[in-house]
């Protein structure tokens, strides 16, 4: 990306939606504008984990306003990420479909550990570079992320389903405060976070940092009351707890420094924060300037460069962990990318490169399920990818790869994919053709091979080979004719000429 490029991150949190706009300047991103709206989507999940219509409407209204501000931004300049509430929501696709239309950009639901990685990136990029071992905590509305890292590298990540909105709803209904309610809420938070004690113990880090909502709000309240700025201490938490209990309710709370949007969730946030301090034996925690949205901005820059795209490292790690045949995967990737390029006439070069990168990852991982069983290994591989924690990837990106892996062989009519998406169809076809051409696990003869497509009227791909190719490679020619039959069950047609 060039210096001066405007970038935007949209964070769809459980309590607030945020929009951060920055300008890239020699590797740093300087804030241009920051918008925040208290949406409280986390309050809108019912017992069956469905978002209420009111909660969805609040979110849509906010995204429409953000969308107006982002008019004129290119797709590569904006990324919107959704966290725990939309991870949980059964009807999230209903919200996302409409939300994307209003925002004008895709919304990526990210896994908990990916959220933790991006939080760390946001915190680390806004701290002075040093060798200190960092513990980064982010108490959100419905989840809490913990990270151990050094410099810009996040080394240990976890996400726990405990947060300020969820705990306020469960243990402080109607905003009522009591000593007993705080005691029960803190015990319940410790029960969820207990497994963190062994990993995030005090000797594993030098400095503790707190990111975003709860910790920022508590540090502001304490600073106004005369405590050290940008620091939360055990003594400060004890003082704040005493003030909350004496107030007896959120409505009656008279506390300088507390913002109105934080009042309804302060009880849950404080109880979770006290549990974290107690379990991890923290004496003080520094309020970090960076947060999830800043990590998303810096990740936007990295994703545009293949050498810095953390997703490539995740693919390599998965391939290694499941002992794939790297020679065959590399061969398959080379052929699939060559075919994709042939069929990409008229597509913007940047779009071709992004699609090729994802196609290459699918080729690297197409046999990842073989470690489970050779029978139906494509199905095992798809399951692995749909359920793997892969840093850098959003949930829908992993599902995209899983569909390519599932569909790289076998019948197409049972593949639950969007065959109206020409980009996906082209990736799938090129991967399947590459599997056929590389079936003997040796480099295929591609001389004279051509792949073209037409959108109208019949949405047709056609593959042509040089004269004599079919006689030289009869097994490949037969497999290609079988592939023609497979595509007859889809809205697309494949035509093969081998003479």
C-alpha cells in the first residue's frame, strides 16, 4: 500500500460499534477520525441465542451511518469485523446480509483467538518497541481475550466467554448492586477463567496491559478520583467496588468520570476485572491506547502483501501439522494458478492476485484430511478447516477454503456453495482440473493448454488441448470427460476439446 492511503476498521462489538479511519504513513497509521456508537447488541440475544429484531435494527442503523462516512473507500481499504455476539447468534446471517448492504463492505465474523491476535497487534503497534514480555487483557461485552506476547508477536492467545454485558445481565439484573451479587459474579467469572492461571501466571510476563472498554472506563474513573492516570490497581478496584455497593444501583451511581454508555455494564465489567486480577495475581494494569480496531488497520496493510500475510503462515502450519504431501501440493498449486490466470481475461490484476492466493492455499490444504482417513479425505479436510483456529482468517474465509477442499473431487451437485459466484466457480474448476492433470503425482504437460470462459448466454468454460494430447495422456483425457459430466449438474457448463 502507498503512503497516504486511507484505511478504515469497523469493530462490531457486543456493547459498541466503532469506526476508526487512519492514514498510512511509512508503516504507521495516524488517526483521521473515530466514531463510536453504543449499540448493545449483546443485550439482544435471547435464550435460544437469536438476536432480537430491536437489536438488529440498532446495529443496522449504526452501520448505515458508518456506510455513509465510508462512501468512496475501496474494498481493499476497509475491513469490518464482528466478535462474540455475532459468533454466538444463530440468526447472524440475517443481520450480516442486511448489514453488509448498509455498510457497503463485507462483515467478517472472527474467531475468539483471531480477535485476541488482532487486539494484541493493536496494542503492540501503539506501544514503544521493547523486549518486555506483555500480558494483554481485553474484557469485552461477551468475551474476554488474553494474550502473551513480545514486541509485535502474539505467542499465546485465548478467548473466554465472559464479559461485561453478559455478566451485568446475569448477575446485576435491573442494574441492582449488592456485595453478595459482586461476590457471586466474581466467583462465576473465576470459574470460567480458572484455566488461564497456569498459562498466564505472573512469571510469564513483565507488564500487564488492558485494552478497550472495561479497563479504559475503570482507569478513567480512577484517574478522575485522584488515582494514577492510565493505571488500574488492586486498591483502586477495591475503592470502586465500595462505591458501587454503596450506590446500590447503576441509576443511583454518582461517580465522576463514568460515561453514560458504560453505566449499565459497569457492574459486570468490574466483577470480571477483579476476577482477572485475583486469578493472575496482578498488582497493576496499564490502560493501553491500542485496541482491536487498530489491529484490524495494521492487519489490512499486512494482508495486501504476500510476505507479511499471516494467513500464509497459518496455511503452512496446518499443512505441516497434518503431514500433507508438500511436493504434490506445490505441483497442484502451480497448475491451478496457471489455469486461473488463463481464464481471468478482463479481471482487474489485484482481484486476480487475491483470488490466486486463496486458490493456492486451497491447493496446499486439499489433502489435509488424509491424516484422518484416505476414504473421503476431502470431507475430513473440509471439516478440519471449518473448525480450525487459523490466525489471520475470518470464519467465512475458512469456510470458503473448506468448500474448495470439499469440492476438489467428487460430485458437485451435493456441494452447498454459491454457484452464482463466478470467482468461486473459477477457483473450484481450476482446482478440480489441476487435480485431474496432476493425478499421476508428476508434473503434467501443459503445452498448448487453453482455458477460457464466457458469462453469457450459457456461463460456459471451455478447455482446449493441442492435437495428440489425448493420445499421449489417455487417462487424463478420460478424467476430463468425466469432469464435463460433473459440471452438467451445476448452472455452469464445461466443454473440453482434446483434438
